[in-house]
């Protein structure tokens, strides 16, 4: 099965709405990821068909829980979930932050080739980066724990902003360790077609 028809069939199993241009951009992104992965080792997932499920659908599924227009994806790696979400929501802006130069080089190429006007790749350590205005949401699937995410990213949002932590199983133990000035708004269980295992997005806010 071609990548395009496979992606279309995966999307049909979800509530995600995309047009032909977006499908084409998502496929181009996967092709770039496969090509650059050989030299840059951007992801341990090598098979493009597997990438459609584990990277593309897994990222797109987060879209349903996001509120706001201005997001930062911290520890974005090869642009996950930031690039698929930026393709899904061209009206929203995404800063993709990573401290590794080769990842940012790759992301600049993706932005250039896919003509993504709403994406800003940024080479920085998160604690050194001071945004001019607070973000509506901090996204990350890179942090080991919720506590780490909060400690490193606290300065990126204000009382109106949200942390969106992408997790596998519901992180019950981590939620008991939240600092007093942060609280759980909701745990969203998300369904990713053809993905084995649980997926949760933990939505937190500052008190």
C-alpha cells in the first residue's frame, strides 16, 4: 500500500479533518524524515509505514485537546508533535525548540520544503529561552516526568497557559508529585488508529 493511501485510511479511522494539501505535506515530512534519518539518526523508527502511526497519527491525535493559537514544542526532536500539528492547524503558530543543532537543521529544511509559514525552529536550551509573550500551550513528549516538564518550562506560560504532556499510560504516580502551584485540569485519553498501547495527554495549569 502506498504511504498516501495508508495515511488516508488511518485518518478515516479518526475524527481528524485534513485536505489533500495537508496529506501531501504529511507524506513529504515522512519522506524527509526517512531520508535524513540515515545520516542524522533523528528517530529510532526506521520504517515509513510505522512512522505514519507512531509519529504522524500519534501527533495529530493531540490536536483535539489543544486550546489557543500560540504553542511551543519543547524537546521537539525531529519535530514531533509540532510539525504534524502545524500542518493540521495552519492558523496556529508553533515554535519548535531543541538543543541539538542537527535536529534544528533538519527542521529548517522541513519548513523550507513544506512552506510552513507558521513554524519557527529554535536552537536553544529551554531554560535559556525567554519568550517575548507567554505561550498558550507548552507541548512535550520529551520529558521523563511531569515534574521535570514543569520545572524546565514554567517560565513559558502564565496563568492562562497550559502544559500538555504527551504520555503513554496514565501517570498516576507523577501526578501525586505535582508542585503546589500547578494543578491537573484534565487527563485526555486519546485514540490513535493502529497504535498498540494507551495514549494520554495530561493538561496542567499554574494556579
